[in-house]
């Protein structure tokens, strides 16, 4: 485990300009923020910096197309006063707005992804942001797996520490990076090719690795089973995956036939015009046994075609894990968290991660690029 420099390691920041890489990538509906969970997670770090008299500069992204962060600033303003600045980072007006701040006041800058140099980790672009501040606080764990200008780029220039929200996520995920046994990893969703390194890494540490969602179709396809119209990756599965002794693949499934009827059958009995929509009852019974005996459980991704409304065993899984009160339970992934919310079991879990892809990267590698960068500088 690496010891990370936290916000407590900052020197006296009274009157100093502190740039905070915040989690601002929130969902929108009809032009308004529809879920403020990720936005509110920034508040503890903001309030500590306010108490210490810093001039706070919030930086982040929204979406993939460079939408304006003005609507996010408006949503945050319900909790703390914040001024939105939409001029370029190196524009005189931007620094003037920051210099005009009183101690403890906050500005939010425009979306970093409005410039293509962000995702290219362009050094000059990073320098234009770093020039605005004296210190850098990384609070957006969900964005910390990206080697982008507003993350690793700035961290190469300014004295850098990690915020309270980042550290909460980091400390929670450490519990499942080195699991206590017996342990269970449940990985669902799709895109087997992107999850191959993760599954291999988990298989080295976990007693059982149970896969669900569209991932099982790739295994069936590799085994020569008919998968009908089920969603599957285009490429072939790494043979090492198929040989893993602790990889648990559902042996029965729920299938939607051409007529629309949903039936349960063995994985070897899928018809050409049918589609796998969920794991089967007997496979869930096997999973339930692993859940009941595990002392460490990590779960990411639904077990069935969740967006199509086939959520039976994803929700049953949520309830079963919630009933295991002696286990450390860490869960992530949008659909998975939605199922937990819908079953009313959220309070029973050790930690609900909103880190998205960063959670999967951390589970796979035990670190993130910006963590390596900052701790290397301290070595």
C-alpha cells in the first residue's frame, strides 16, 4: 500500500490559490443536473479548503463533447457560493477573476474537454491550467485513471495532494485489492476483451470469480455453444481465461425466444433465434452459496440484460450480498448501483463506488497513473 499525500499535507494555504480537480461529470436531463451524488462528493474537500482560507479553483469535465459546466456550477451553488468563469485558462480575464477572490471563495472554470489537448495530455495545455494556482488537489478518483492534461499533466507541475473524496474511494478499494479469504469477485456487463486483464488479475487473488451479463456469451461462444442473437464481443477470448480453475460461468440461463417468451434452460440449449437475457436459477443458487460464505466481495456489472429490463438476478444478488453482514462488500458500476438503490439495500454495503472505469483499473493494477506519478515524486 502506498502512502498518499493528503490535503492535511498542504502548508498554510491562507490566501493561496488551490486548483481542485473535481468530479463534475454528472448526468444531465433536459439541461439540468439529474443526480448530484458525484457533485456533492466534492463538498468535504471544498469546505476544508474554505476553512483554511484558500482561494478555490474548481476544474473538471462534463460529457465527451465539451458541454459547458455552467449548469454544474449552478447546481453546486445550492450548497456553496461559486462563480463561473468561462474564459480561456490563459486569458487575462481568468486570472483577474481568480485574483479578485477573497479567502475561502470559489470559482469554477470551463470544461477542460472543450480543448482537444486535454485528452492528448498536452504539456502546454497543462501548463496553462497550472499557472493559475499554487497547489493542486486531486479529488476526482473517477477521472484519475486517465493520463490527461488536467490530471497527470498538472500533477507534473504543481505540488500535488489528494482530496477527501479521493482518499475515501482509495481506502475503500484497498480492502478488495488484497482480499481476505474466502473471497468472491462478481464481474458483469459486456466487452470481454476490455475486461480480460481485470479477470486475470482477480483470479490470482480471489477464491471465486463469477461472471455474468454479456460476458458469459463470449465464453459460450468460445466453448462452441450456440448463442443465437445474444450480445458478444467480436474477438476471440484469451485461452488462459477459459483455463482459469476459479472462473465460475453460469451453466443455466434465462433465454428470450423469438416469440418473446422467456424460458430457463441449460447454456447448451440456446436456439439460433433466441437471446440470453439473465443467468439461470440454478446458477444463481451456486452464486448465493459463494456469497454466503465470502468475507470479501467485490461486484461490478449486472448479471443480465439490465437495460432491457431483465434485472431479476441482479436484484437478487444485491439482496443476497446485503444479507451477508460479516463480509466487506464493495460495489460499483451504474446499473449495479441502480439495482442496489431499487432494492433499498444501499446501507448494507461497505462502500458504493461511483468511480466507474477508475475502479476497474484500480482493481486490476492496484494503482492509478497519477498515484504513481505523485508518490514517485515523494520517493
